[in-house]
C-alpha cells in the first residue's frame, strides 16, 4: 500500500514539474493561449492527484509509530556481510530485466516498425465520435496520438488562427487526446520499466492505479475548465 501511494504521489506534482518547463515553452509558443490553458488543466489535474494521494495515504496507511525513548541504532554491516545478498539481488534483477523488460521493449519497437501505432491513429480518426467539440477538434486529438509531442500544439495554433476552433475547444481537444493516448503511453514508456523493476503482478497493478488516477484527475480538471470557460 505504501508503494502504491508513493507511486501515485510521484505521478502528481513531481512528474508534472519535471516536464513543466518543456511543456510550457512548447505549448505556449506553438498554441498561444490554448497551450497555456492546456498546461493549466494539466497542473490542476496534478494538484488533484496530489491531494487525492495524500487523502488515500491518510486512510490506507497505518499511523507512524512513536517510540517512547531513544531507539538503539541498527548495527552497520560490513561490505563482506552485504556482498552475498547484494550479488543475489543483482543477479535476480538482471535476470528480470533480460527476461521481461528487454522483450517488451523489442515488441514495442517491432509494433511501431510494422505500423501498429499508425493503424491505431487511423482507426481513431475514422471512428472518433463527435461529442461536445466540433469535428475539426478530431485533428488535434489524432495528432496527440502520434509520437511527436509538439504536433498537436502546431495544429491547435493553426486552427485557432484560422478561427476554426476557439481557445477552450482547442485546449479541451488537446487534453482529450492526451487521455486517449494513455494506452500507447503505457506500452511505449511504462510497461517495460515497471515490469523490469517489480514483479509482473505488482508492476501491472501500479501501472493501472497510476493511469486510472491520472485519467480521473484529467477528466475532473477538464470538466471544471469547460464549465468555467466554455
């Protein structure tokens, strides 16, 4: 439970702030106010994840134990005592990386070379329903599914400049594209890493919790944004 909560916390402000300089510069430069609105929605979602993880940690984790007096410091082990266990753990970790992480990376690379992600993009373009946004917004959603991060912002800037989409519509479309791209993001970047670091079952659970938490926060932040600005 502590690992799951820590993983959710790491996916909130820490993860957002690491990518904030690049995201802010690219989004505002290419998409103007829509890029700023997009970044604001992402920040709101990260804040919701931070608060949600803190609340979950309060209810799921046991309270910290307070010792009555000074506890005796644990005895430090020598390098010779640590070496056998360290060697065993390194061999186990290396075996996991070779047997799980490496094949996943190769399979994803193969899928990309065979055009799997392009096929997903084309199918989404053909069957994407028109919800509350005009059909032109589908262009931004499809661009968000591509490997190029800046392509969606370039398309947003062009559509806004041509008065095809409003700033709230463009920002909402970019966020929706980010949400729809979640499975591709998991396959490309998270799956191999988490399965290499943790046991398969635990890695899958952490990925699911992290992405489900992320999607819920983005949907909530987008809902509030749309109610206020649209």
